[in-house]
C-alpha cells in the first residue's frame, strides 16, 4: 500500500513539472523541427534532441531542490528542539524518564519540586520503595505491559496522593517514562463529602431515634399518663426544632457553596448592622446572664458586602459568645481599623472557659465540636462557624481566633476596605 502511494505521488510530481514547463518545451520542439527542416539532417538527431528536452523538463528545478533542502533542514531543527528534555519541561505534572535498568535519565522541574533529591543515574527502585511502585516498574521493564497505572502516596514532607502511569517511550528506544498526576485535592474533597454525609446522617439520626422512642412509649406504657405525655411531647418538640435548625443550616451552607466566589456589589454600614445583631440577641444574653458591651471606633464604618450575610456572621459569633462564654458574665463587641491600617476589624470577645489550642485549627470544620454535650445542650448544630467561614470567603475577608483556657476567646473578623 505504501509503495503504491509513493509511486502515485511520483507520477503526480512528474506531471506537474511537465505542465509547468509546457511552453518552454513547446518552443524547443518547434525549434528542433525548424532546424531539421532547413538542415536536412538525420531524423534521429531531432528525436534525440526532443528526448533530451523532455528529460530536462522532468528534472526538478533549482528552486524546488532548494525548497526541499530548506524544508528538510527546518524539520531537522524542529526535531532537535523537540528533545525529551524540552518535552518533559513542558509537562506540568512530575515526569521522570528512565532506562531499562530503572535508572533515572531525566526528571522535569515539577518532579524535583515534588520529590526532591532526584538526579540522573539514581535508581528509581531505591527512590520509590512502595510495593505498588516496585510492581509498576517490574511490569513495565519486563515488557509484560505497554503501559500501566497505580496509586502512590508520598508521605513526606506532606502527604500527597498520585495516580502514576508508566509507559514506553517510542519504539525500541530503551527508555520509559513515569507521569505523576496529583490526586490529593480530589481525594480530600471525596473524604469531605463522605464525612459530611456521615456526620449529617448521624446528627439527624439521633433526634429521630429519640422521637421514635417517645412515640412508642406514648402509644404503650405512657398512654394514660398525662404528666409523662406532656414531658415527652416537650422533648419531641425540642428534637424536631433541633432537626429544623440543622436542615436550615445545611441549606444555608449549600447555598453559600454554590456561589463561593461571587463578590457582593453593595456596601454595608457595620455600626448599624452590629447594633441590629446585638438588639436581636438581647433576650438570649439576658437569659444567660450576659451583658453585651460595645466598643466602636468613631467615624463611618462602611465596608463592601451583603448585609444579610454579614448579619448572619456576627449573629453566629455573638450567639456563641453568649452561650459558651456566659460564665464570664459579659461579652465585648469592638470595631476598629485593621491592623495594617487597611479595612475594618470586628472582634467579639467572651470571658468564659476558653478553647484549648489543639481545637482552634479545626473549629470551623463542619460538625466539629469542642464539647459535644455542651453544644447539644445549647442547641448548636456544629455548622455555625463553617457558615461564617464561607460567608467571609465570599467577602474576601478572614476569621482569626485567639483563646486561652480559662481566660475566654476572641473571634475577629478582618474585613477589606472599600
């Protein structure tokens, strides 16, 4: 098939040359005939002349030969530039080229950044000792497979999970390539999703089990006990209220996650917003024996944002302070200029039992609780601070937490300037 195609292409090239030289060839034939007519030479002379002319017309012209040579030179330069080293550098993922003895021939910059300590001549078997990597290298070097994929976890300096593919380079080159696709973020999101479903199911199952048990009791032993009936109905009402709050928080969190990078286009008067939050929580503070104190900076306190969402942020933080810091007797809400002179800082400080240092990095995680029993007693869902974090992310703001056991806790919202 290839020979037929090559012959066909050659015939097309000869026909094209003859066509391009048709006028010159015609003039030459006429000249030969005229010379023959006047000179009276042998008939073989003009025939030989015409054969020579046709052969000359079929030869490639000088500019065609030059173009072909230039094209070949350009192609050679291009292939030289497309060496393994250049191609490896163009790959964003870690890539390692190795030979038949599993010795590193070349590693790109991403591989050096991910694994460090790589150098030509180093043994891959010594660098990657995990059984799955050894099996991958053995399989590809033995020629059992043309390519294969395994999952590999690098423990240090931080844990990263990779999908590693191995394949041969070209045909009979004696070289092979490893490509590492980072799956860490995908795995983290999968774990978060699984944990979220498990936690939400657990949080809903507990009140449902409680309600189911009380209904069974009311239909049985406590059927005619009015005192027990009233007590159980009150508990059931509390549990349904807890489930309703949990579902509301889940829906709120879901709505926020659907638009995490949507920047608000309005401005909010912080003084007015926080005053409204304090007024709305005054009954809760009074019930818990907490006095809310204000310490607001002078002048206008306007920031870009969504008023309803910022109201929710400060309501969550102040409600937590009133509930969990009630032993301190008072809560201070302060508004001041940012530490770097940019933006506004809003701090809500309580003087209660405080938070142990090991809990602070995880306190904004979904369903994470410092004290599970205390949280449930205070009707917490474990989602309030997670909602706060998502809203602040939308506002290009951040939350910082400072606490010392026995001396209370301070939650500070750092909001950007206009």
